[in-house]
C-alpha cells in the first residue's frame, strides 16, 4: 500500500507511471491513515492530477464568452443568444462555475417568472415560461459544450466536474404553443392600415407571408435569384432555413403577380426583392415594427408578423389539407410542431356533434322547456327553488 509511520505520524509513498507521490497523512491512527489515503490521495495519483499544479476555477462569464466566440456565431439563433448571454452576464457577475448551482438557477427562474428580474424587449413585464425555457436551453448548451469538448481547458476543470445544473431546473417549463390567425374583420381593418405604412412594400410582404407561410427573415432576405417564375417556385437554400434543409414552395398566382410587380417597380437593381429607396434590404426588426404599428392603428391586438405562418396553416387545414401536407408546407422538421393545428381538422373540430342532445345538458334543457323559464342557478337555494317551480 505504501504507508509508513515516522515519529508517530503516518505517511504514504506511491510509485505510479514512473513518478513518485509522497506526503504526510497527519494522523497517528492507521485505520484513519488508510481511509485518508484511499479517499483523498490515491484517486488523484491514479488520474494524474496529484502532480498537477492547482488551477484556478473559471468564472461562468468566461465559459459563456468562449461559447459566444467559438460556437454561437455559426448558429442561426446567434442574435438571440447575444441577448440571453447578456442576461446571464448580469445575473452571474463574477461567480465561479461551482457557484452556479441548481438552487441558484431555481431562484433565477422564479424571479424571471414573477417579474422581479426583467430583461430585454419585455421590459416592464414578467417573462413567460417559454422565454425562460429558451434562456435555460442556451445555458444547458453552454454546459454540455464545456463538459463534452472543453475538458482540457482551464486545467481540465470540466473533466473533474461534469454535472450540468440546468437539467433539473428546465423541467416543467412549458413552451407556449401559439396559434393566432387573422380574423375576417381584422383583415379588413388591417389591409387599410398596411397601405398607409411608411414602409412601402409592407403589404406585399404580408401577402407573401400569408400565401407561402415563409418565416419573416426568409421573406425579408428573399433574393430575385430564388424566385423561379418559370416553374412557379420559391427556392431557399438550406443555410437560410431554420431546419438546415433546402426548401421549395409553389407560388400561388397572387404571390407570383405580387413578386413580379415588386421587382418591376424597383428603382435600383438589387439582388433583394424587397428594398428601400436607396436599394438596401430591410432588417427584420424594421419590418416587425412597421407591422406592429399597422396592427395598433387597425386596433388588432396580439398579432405578430410570424402569426401569418399560423394564418397560412389555418387556411390550408380549413381547405382540406392534411397535417402531413401542412408540415411540409411549413418546412417543419419535427411533426410535433405541426400537431398544434390538429384541433382545426374537421374530424377533430366536429367531434362535439356526437354528443348533441345527450347527457346532463340535455336533461336540463328539457326541464327548462317544461317550466318555460331559464334561470341562472347561482346559489344552491335558488337552484332548489327553480327545480321546485319546474316540478308539476
């Protein structure tokens, strides 16, 4: 074992891998010396860390910055990651990685959901579960990258600390499955205000969005070369799509005429379809803001440009399309994303017809017809009086 006693105190001496490890165990009791040696020193000797100089533990800010510099720029959600990273820079400060515990993250979650901590565009409002889940998903990816690929960085700190404190905290946070489409009366009011927008081609962008289901960024950055008018297709390369796969969607006659009109009316030749007066492409934020202002003037609440995708899917479902067809039309890689529209299918929507005239509601309706009155039974006493009145 390599233990020996000198001047009443136990020491250890171990040869391993051509190197010698030697030290004092600080006790005169052999059983305690054996326990200390096997629990504290032997594991470090076997994994080689006994001979390494102690390395300073990295701060959480250092780890996040490494992720933002080396990983995030290649991701489609980089802009969103920049916002989330700033949130965690502010929250963690100079905290070390070991200080980022499940308890600390639970506190962050609670304070975000109650509005005690407010960041970003939702300033003045509490964050929703979907927002907090996205923030934790980002932090989970940072820890996974550090544990799996940066094990040798920071003196191998993550090779000895492989736990991910985010996993228990992110459970239970639900994604908000939003299905918001444009109602008929809203469409009438909104059409007028869109034509009054200072962003001249906003109505044409909305037409393309409603008739193709393309994401806002794909419409804003649409190139003339991606419009195949001969075959009536819009073709987007994989690097521009969220799922990373090439995507082609057929143009309706409305979309084809709209795009051809926009391209003909441009004053300056430009690779982009939608451009401003100087021939520059619009930013997504500019288009989103113009759309929100038009909705506000039209008194249309809680409608975003992205909801035009939901409007497109709703029109398809109501026109007899299957969920499989909608999935491919929306370029959903995961069919579960399309399940949010399942309630719109006629066979699901009309299922309530099977209970017409059945159950407790039918009995109550017959009683009401007998008594020729309708009474809102707000209290037990009123309900009893009403039943007595209805009894022959």
